[in-house]
């Protein structure tokens, strides 16, 4: 990574620019802050001054101009749809592709989250979506430890539990670069990772222990940030999760809402520490988990419906200027939170609602009632369009599904060898 003027540089959309583009975005325009139940809607003028090189400032200006030009042509239905990323199985059969085309053409979704399937189908989905007009689509996938988490024909890598034992941060950076390369080969442009949850050990459920990089906040932050920089230097969006920190909860949010009762000073020094570092680096995305945190929201609202957590804490106090995504709203831990409630509270993108069409229609009705103000909708969509431009999501370059498995796996052995030879590595024993 190159550094200069306290700005981290990464290779994005084919050129070098500060990874702090999210902060630049908010320094150049005002944003609407969402509200939750009991909170008033406010417009925040962000006067943060960021020194950038002329070329990067030009790119940021171009991205803002692009976002505004597209936004001005969009209907309310198109704007609302853009804020949704439904989950789909990665299959290229006629029925599955028909559903995806309906999501894209009729419901105007902004992207898809890819569930289990195979790489050839993923490439076919990505290639088909690239033939459609418009701003392009986010294709996101859980790839904390590689694409094999969802696609059995993808290369296998260690879980985060094992990666957290590596001593050299550079290995995590190289691993992130490899994951981004594999994603690009398959047409994926968003990695739902790294996991930044700090696990105490016995206090967390087994799956989270396996997915976490460890119990030391500084070490987890160092490793996770190295991974995220690698992903984003490879021109793929990283999404840190699960804000404001799931590690100390014994609840599996797929089944129920986790409740965190740690005092604020403990949260600041442990759970929030990696996310604060991520925000300071100007990286692109943070996923909000299905948690209630008493010290952050005394009303114990789920984080995805709490403006105190998403707006006051994440936006204002931690200074995060990138994309805020919900965790999947079809999980039991979401407690029935509606998409429009999450957007009103501060989310930009709603992930995997139980019924996408119903949720989109409910959000449109909330907009028509004035319950979801137009300036909030425009703010969320402008940010989405900004990142789509910066990351080159609107690329129309075609992808060949027939050779994708070989292309994805072409460098995996080299990365596995590097990890295997690392000092004190216990990987693959």
C-alpha cells in the first residue's frame, strides 16, 4: 500500500486513488441522516476537509456528477428498488434466471446476494446482468475465507479462526488480493467480509468463533484491515461485519436476536475498536448485525432499526462515510424489521428481505405517505451510485462461464503455499 498525507491509496476502477473516497464524498456534499422511532430527521452538513491529489479529486467529482445525473432520471420505484439486494441461489436454470431478471427489470433492485451454487452459474448470472442497461448491479457473496463458502467448485482456504494465528499481516493482504481476483473472474464485485467480531472464547457461539480472527481487538483489526485493503486494492468492495460487534453474544442471529449488555467503555475498547479503524481507513462497507446493545440504544431496538447505532454512532461518532448494509432481514434475529425502517434509521442497502417485492412495495408506500422522506431516499441512492461508479460496477465487459472454474483456481495453490510456509502456521496440518 502507498501512503501520503495520511491517506491510504488503493487501486480502484483501474487507477490509484485514496481509499478514503467515502469521506471525500461526504466532504463534497451534504447528507441526510435517517431517523428511527422517537428520533427527528436531520440534515447534517459535513465540513470535513480532506486534502487530495488533483487526479483523485477529479475522479470523485466525476463520480458525484454521475450519481446526480442518474438519480435525476430515476423514478421513486427505481430509487427504492436500488436499495435492495435480495438473496438468490447461484443457479443458471431457466426458473432461477427468470427470477433474477424479474428482480432486475421489474423490481429495479440494486444487486443480488449470491447463495449456494456453482461458479459457472455465477459467471452466467454476472454476464447476463452486464447485458442490461443502467448503472450495473452489486453482486455480493460471503467470502470471508474464500468463495468456497458458497461454491464447492471454488478453491478452499482456511477459516478465519486459523488465519487469525498468522503473524504476518501481509499474508492477509495477499489473501484478500487473491479473493478479489477470484471474485472478478466470476463477475462478483462485493465481498461480505471481513468479520471484525471479537470473540471472548466461551461467550460466543461456535460458528462465530470459527469466523472470527480472534480475541485481541488490535490484532483482529490489523489482520482484518489487511484483508480488506487487499480486497479493495483488487477493485472489489469489502463489507466489514457485524457492527457494532457480535462476538460477545452467545446468540446465533440466524435464530434469534442477540442482546449485548457490556458497558460503553468495554464496547469502545473491544467491540467497536476494529470498526473504528476500518472507518478511519476510508474503506467501503459495513454490515450491521442483528443485535440489541443496551449501552448504545437503551430502548434495545435491533441495530438495523436504530438510528442511534447506525447514524449517531457509526456515521457521526466513528465518522464512517461508506455504504451501510443490513444483515439479512430474512433471519430470525431481524425481529421482523421492515426494509423502510432500516433505511429510515440509516441503512443504505437492505440485504435479503423475506419477500423482496412486498418490502419494496411497503417502502414505496412509506415514501408516498411521507414517512420515508425523499431526501433520505436520494441520499442513500446517491451513495450507492457513487460507489458503483468508483468501483466500475457498470462494466459491460463480458464473462465466459465455460472457463471460469479454471480462471478462478489458477492462483489458489500459490496462495495456499504461502500460507502453509508462514511462521508458526498450523494450517493444513
